């Protein structure tokens, strides 16, 4: 070898080492996972002179998890992943223990007896190939494949050595990027956990006492104490702290401040935080100092639990125990008095008197048993263990039996029943639904004059039958309506006596929801009566084609369940599997969209609060893939949370805990509701008052005058009128009129409906044709009876 050749080889070697060093530096400088992978691949191509490159990422089982390409267009890259025989070829290449360098990949594949390789990119007849595993701690984390050597017929030994050395550096970089991604995910999960925690968490700087970070609960507590223009620092200057022994401190005197400088720990201090105008909140505070490696106190982590809800629960419990004690004293006094009379003077009592005392003992014992039964039912509902056994039942017979038992008790006889003759059967546990009706009838009798009439009615609504009990009694204020069905709640000014006060309506709610129905109350205000309505699923399909039911039919129905609580997920999966559904379950919300694409479920069950993911946003992404019913599962039962879920497109909302019966009933109702709300075109016009809609001519008239509508306005009116008598949710309208769901959808509907109502001569305050169902959607009344007869 002459001197010039040696110099050229040395120069080439230095150039290779320099390029390898530069590539390695570029790789380790970037921690973004995808950036690392792309840099690995681009550098591998550059170092070896390859025309094409592919890097495949392996999961812990050795399967292909993801891949990137280099030297190809996006379309060529996508076709590569679907290339015929690729899984078989990849399985062979991914098991190679070391680098593979061959001059003819296509011939090599044929010699192994594998399926013919059909490249999706332009290649020469003999495809030079170089591949190497990417190993970290003996575990394969990826594979690098290069093809088509530029400037030569095949890859050289130097290329192989370079790629092997480069793969070692790349493995470390990929591992670092993975670790970084996992750490970021862990941090995000922790931040989400802290931010959504019902306990307040605040981190204070040890030097300045200023808050460094605080979660939503602390922000809520602070917002309740400070004025709108007041900063947190200004609030701390005027706030005072009162301990359980009555001593008061300013913020600078408070023991928590002492903990910032001394390193002491504060445990379970009950503190009342108040401001000068009298507003206050009772909290339970813990404080833990965090020291640096040198031992200096840097921050203090403070947890703060608002005790107001607990105080309210305790107040309600004490009031409830007082109510139960009062309810028990009455019948026990009667029993005690009757028994004492029988024991004290049995010889002086005639047979009629003895019989009367025995009747008192018997009736008052039943009184106590009823109260105990409601207490047990309330406990079962609270724990989600209330069992019901729905079966097809005639709603007319259910109402007749409940009213008959109510009237036979002697309380009231003036009950008017108004049920249409063509009601379908409902899925009901007869004993439980009669219990609901009995409670509602008793409630109506208790709060209305004896001479007034109690009215019981029913109507078909979508795939449910709605049964109502109305009275002309004391009524309910709008402020109290949302709280009527809570345990222990009694309306202000409620002086009525009766067994189960504070429990009866809560038990009704639990029973109805266990059937997959809803219950609500309506009242025009104090002194104007009240109307209680509950729904039950219809047992038979209503309108349209028949819907298959039963276990064998449901075996084809696929359900996707997403919940980060593994135990709750097992419960859901087991309950629905037992009900005959095919269930795919995951605790990882990041898998949801992939499972939607893969399994194409007919319905999705989604936990509202998921780590690192907003449940409502995830639902909207699901609906972009497929228009399927989405049911939220959540431990949050607040009205505003439920309202937001419905407004953004949820089909239903189930509050944990729930029974298997309630879960399957709600799933079944959601699926059937989609079937019933089919798009149809009536052959006859819709006529209601002055409004006429001619569907065939697409014309709308009010009082004989034509109304000019935009396409969107007409479609809105058409959908509402075609489904007259039913409530169409915001999501129903978005899908039917716009063909999509999107954030802000309810506002879009309201904007168009405002203009539509104006053209029809009405507004939201005084509707004549289109009625709003708060937090749910809109409806129109059925056409006039004469017009309906023509149809």
C-alpha cells in the first residue's frame, strides 16, 4: 500500500469518525422522542450512504410498536407499512441477533422460502440491504433497516461496523428519550391527580411565604374569601385564622408560618379562615416542610380540606336522626300504650276494645317496618347494591294497583287516572315501581288539601314511558327543586308529618335510576302545586323496525369501556358481559382512539375524570371517529357537571356507585333510542296552531303567510317537528342538521334557533312551537289532533 493510498484511507476514516461523532451529539442533545427517532434514522442513512431507511420501534414483547422512514414520501412510507408479506418479513428480520449485510435482499428472501417481497418504492433489481438491531441492556428496543447503497453495488464492512457502533449510541438515546417521556407522563399524571383532588394542595416558598403553586380546590377556597380585585398576597394581609380553642392569629403569627422557618410539621389542625366582612371557611390543615439536600427548608407543602360539606352532612345526619326518632316515638308510644292497657286491665276490657288495641299495635308495627324498609333501601342505593328484576309489565296495571292500594289505606280517594290506551309495556320490577308510585301518591296527599284532586298520567317519550303524579298543593320554590331527591332533605317550611320524611323521594330516585330511567320534579312556585315525573324503558320497540332484544341479539353489540379505576372497570366489564355484550376494556385513555378504529364499538362508556385527559374532549375525539352513544361514568353527581356533559354531547350520565341492573338498563336504553330516532319523512304536513310545515314542498307557513327560512333553519324545524313529542338533545340536532359534533355546538344551535323563532313569531320567553328542555335539548308538541288524524 503506497503512502497516498494510506493517507486517503486515514482521511476517510477520520471523516467517518467525525460524522459519527456529530451524529451522536445531535441525537443525545434532543429529548423529544420522535425527534430522536428521526435523527437516528437520518444519521444512519447519511453515515452509510443508503437511499432508503426505516427504523422500527419494538414494544416490550418484541412486536412492532411504531416506525419512521427516511428517503421516502409520506405516501410511500404509508404503503410500506401495508406491503404484502411485511409482517412475515419483519418477524424474520427483527429476530436477527446481529447486523445483516447482503447484496440482494429480494434473492435472500426467496432463498428463505418467505413470501415474495413487493417493494413499494423504486429500487434496483438487486436491493443492497443492511440491518442492525438496536439493543439496550440486552433488550431489543428497535431495528434499523437500510436499502439501496448510493455510489456502490452493496454496503461495505465499514458501513456495517459504523451502523453497529451507531446503533449502540442510538439505543442509549432512545432509552433516554423513553425515560424522559415516561417521566413527563408521570409528572403530568401527578399534576392532574393533584389538580383534580378534592383536597386543596398549595406549595409555599419558605423564604417569602408566597404561594408557588396551588390546585383548583385551593383556588376555589381562596376565591370564596377574596374580593374580585384582590390578589392572593393582599388577601393574606387581612385574613385571620382561628384554632379550635378559640385563639386567633394573623398569617404571620399562624403556626404554619412558623413551620416554614423551623421545619416543624403541622398535623390535622382544624382552622377557621375568615376575612373582615364575616365570610369564613372551616378547614383541616396539614403542613410538611421540604428540605434541600443541604438540609435547608425550601418549600412547605400544605394540604387544606374544606370541612363545610362534612359539616353540612353532619347537620343533615343529626336532623335526620331527629326526624327518625320523632317518627319512631309516635308508633312506639301507641304500641306501648296499647300493650300497657291490655296488660293492666284485661278483665275490664270488652272484646271490641281489645280488638281496637290490637289493631293499633298491628298498624303501628307496619308503620315502623315501612320506615326501616326505607332506611335499608336508602343504604342499598347509596352503596349501589339495590337490586331490581325488570320484566315486561303493563303500566296501566301498575298504576291501577298502586292507586288502589293507596285509596284502600283511607288517606285519599280523589285520584284521577288519565292514561292513553295504547301505551307499550315497560321493563319494571313491579313491586319496586308500585313502591315509587305509592311514595309519590303519599307525598302528593301530604302536601295538598284533602279536597283537591291528585292526577296520575302517562305518555310515550322516545323509548321510554313517562308517568306523572301531580297535585294542587303547596308547591316548591325554584331554588329547592334541584335538592328534592337528596337524602335527608326537607323543604323550608315543611311542617308535614309522615313516615320517611327526607327519604321517600331519594328512594324513588334510586329505584327509577336502577331501571335505567330518570325522575324529576316541576313546580310553578309556592302555592301552585307540583308534578313528579319518572320514566321507564319501553319493553317493545316503539315505531319503525323491530329491535332485537335478549342475550343472543346483544352478543353482536360491542361496548368500549374506559376507566382508570381497574376495579370499577372489572365491575363494568363483568356486568355487561353477563348481560350479553362484547366488552373491550382499558384503563389507559391513550388507547381509546386506537380501540375505536380497531373494534368499531356500538357504544362507549367513559369515565369523566381520566389522568392527563379531559373526558369531554376525549368524547369529542371519539365522535369524530364514529357517531356512537357515549355514556359517562363518574363519582361527581353535581348538576352543573352533569349539565356540561349533556351539553357537549353525552347520551347519558351514570353516577357511581351503580348496580349491574342500572348499568345494563341504561346501555340498552341508549342503544334503542338511537334506533327509534330514525330519519323519516312524513307524507302529511305538520300542523300546530298557525304553523304549517309542508315536507314535500319544503314550505313553511304561519297564519297562512309564507316564512322564508335558510337551509339550516328549515332542517332544524324539520327534525324537531318530525320527532314531535320527543326531546332531541343538542347532540342529536348537531348530528342530524350539521352532521357533526364540535365544541360550542349548543351555542351554534341556540344562535340559529333564536333567528328561527323570530321568523315564527315567538321567542324563548314565550314559546308557542319550540320548547327548551334545560340542559338537555329541544322539543316540539305533537301536531293538532285533526292534523294527526289525517296522518
